[in-house]
């Protein structure tokens, strides 16, 4: 059993948690998952919460039968003679935390400087071999909509080594707006589509353990992970480089960070948008431009 509470966190994170847990009140999520899934969920909370606050309480094999995790909170888990407790911060400690978070103190400024230096010079190297992934769906909610197309390309040193593509049969009809956007019709799915239970294992075998490059990876991952859950497969959890997040860090003076906008910004020519293989190719080209931009800044 786990309980997670969120305060001032992005709505996307709150929606994401409902794939595993039940929201019993605003920002309060309860459920029963394995220890591995619990840690994956908590890592996702930490990465996505930004400046929001999060607390997780979960069953544990100790005297109290429970343990804690916190993120961005003044309360701190402590061990008191073998008992896990949450330490309530004093006013002085709260003030210190506030100064550190805002960066007012000299120590905080030096800490931030070291963090920036590590991010710039000592962070994980962006992969040269990876799989670009894109899914097309009937809508924006993984809980309510379906995957209609999956595309992936294996890239090694900028060269495309292999491709994966599949249209996926769905239970309902494609909404007219999605058909207009993608060009995918019910007739196409009826003629060429395959069952998700057949397509998904093939896709997972294709990507293997390679790093993933995707634009707005939260969207693709939410659909793929829920699909894995429905098909009884191990949750899709490959390391991912999100070109949306990378562009936000490296690119200024753009109206937004949609794939089409960034392609136009970098003068990348594309023939089709909102088809999975074509979007994989566009994401590959955008990724290469972002790597060049990062190298120039270094």
C-alpha cells in the first residue's frame, strides 16, 4: 500500500499518477503496487514535480510497518532510535530552507553554481545510438484514448539502421479531427491494422534496452506504459531524451516548443507531420540540431 500527496505540482503529473493509483481527494493518491513500480513512480514524481511538493508513505518491513519519501518539503524523514519519523521544521529551519531554495545565501549561490557546472560538463552524455519513437493516438488522454500507430527508427552515428512501423486496430472509430490531422482512417486500420497485443511485444523487442529520443516523451510514455499494463507486459521504462525539454533549455525566441515550430526554427524540411515514422525522422533531425547547439554553448 502506498499513499502519495502532491501540492503545487503540474496537472500532467497528477493525471499520470491515476494510471497506477486512485485519487481519493485532490492531490491524494492511494494504491497497491510492487516495490519496483513504487520506486519508478516516485522517481517520476521527483522528476516531474518541479517546484511542487510531494510526500509518499508506503508499507515497509520495519517495526512501524511503514516508511516515508519527501520531495521539496520542509518536513524531513529521520531515524529516531529505530523509529522512522517526520521531523517538523522549526521557524529558523524553515527560513534557512527558504533562503536556500531562493538562492539568497552565499552557500546557496555556490551550490547552484556547482549544479550548473555539473549539468553543463558532467551530466549524462547524450547518446549517439538511440531509438526515435513516436505514437499517434485517438486523443490526448492515455486513460481514455487509444494508440493507432507506432513508429520507431534505430539511429547509430546519425545513420538510420532499422525501422519499425505498425498501424493498430482500435475498438472505436477514429475521431474526425484525428483522421484529418493524421490522415489515418478507419478503413486503413481495418485493412492494415494489427492487434495491440501483437504489435506491442514486437515494438519492445525492436527498442530493446536502447535509449529513446522522443518529442514530448511524457505523452508517448504514458500511452506505451498503460498499453504494457493492459497487455500484461513489463512497463516501458527505457532511458529517454526528450527533445521538448532539451529545446526549452537550449532554444530562445520561439513562440512555442511544438515539434512543427522547432522544425521551422531550424529550417528542417519535412513532408508529413503527425505520422509516426515521419515524426521519428523529424525528431532525429531536431535532436541532431540540438546536439550541435549544445556543443556550441560548451
